[in-house]
């Protein structure tokens, strides 16, 4: 199982790489904006260098067509360890499956993102995507069950031996991480604040303090 950091904050990326738990880093235009990136291409290049040999996921910023494919190729050429994120459809409802297919056929590792249903993700896999980003938090926002989508998708991928990896994304809390991991996601991408919570437990702090106090007492 792979763990990714959903962040463009180099300090956070370095910190969690140093903890030895990261297999890669995911970004999207909203993450770049949130983390104060003003010049995306050099920032992505730098993140790719930091993340290697793990994969850096970088997203296209044009909605469709030849321009999207062209930008996807350019992003993939920033470094050897880039996966290109392509939204599964446009804001007006057209599928981007042809673009995913063209990029995948050109040898680009495509991460089909903004998948909010089993059907969207299954079609993206058929089109050749290497990764399927299921936005579990956003599915749950609308009264759906993100973990159930992951469970069904994993069974379908395994049954038909389709070679694509599920990434659980839009993870808002530690319960989302647990539900996604146990539902069969191959990868989970987690924002730094949620990863910090995942590593922490107040009673562990208390327990460790007790060990240290008793060690001092034994030493006299
Ligand atoms: O990786 C997708 C993520 O950035 C979206 O998260 O919480 O805005 O739905 P959220």
C-alpha cells in the first residue's frame, strides 16, 4: 500500500519523507494555490526532485482536447517520476477519456482525477489510466459512500486483472484514512494536518511520559 502527501509545501514534504512513510506526493491547482505556489512549473520540478524515487502527481490546467494532451506531455517531461493528473470530465460534462487514452498510449502515467463514481473510474481504467483518484470526502459530502466505491472498484479491478491503482483522495480525517485503507485502496493521499493526527494519540503521549518518569525513578 502506498501513502502519498497531498501537498506542495516543501517543508512538509521533506518532514514526512524524513519520517520514512511517503511513497509519493500529489498536487492539484487548488493544493498549489493553498500552499502559496506562484510559479507552478519550477515548483513542480523541485517537488519531483525531492520526491524521487517516489512519484510526483501534477495536474493539467486546461479542460480538454489537444491542448490538454500537449500540456500533459510537457508536464510528464519535467522529470522521470511524474504522473499526470487528468480530470475524468470537463465542467460541462464531456468525458476526458480520449485525452486519458492518448496520453496513456504515449507512455505517460495518467492519474484520472475528480472521479466521484464507480462508473467514471472504471471507464478511466478502460481508457488506460494508471491511477484512479476517488475523492472519498466529496462522495461522502453528497450523501454517498466513498469507501463503498473503493471496495467495489477494487473487486472489479482484481476480478478482471485491470492494471490500475486506486488512490483515495479528498481525505479529511483519520477515519477517512482507515476506511480507505481497509476498503482496498492501493494508495491513500493525505494532507499534512491529517497525517500529523494519524501519527498522534494523546494517551500515547501520556504513556511515554510515564515510561520516562519511571525510568528516572529507577535510575534513582
Ligand atoms: O486530492 C484531492 C483533494 O485535494 C481535494 O480535497 O478536501 O477539497 O475535497 P477536498
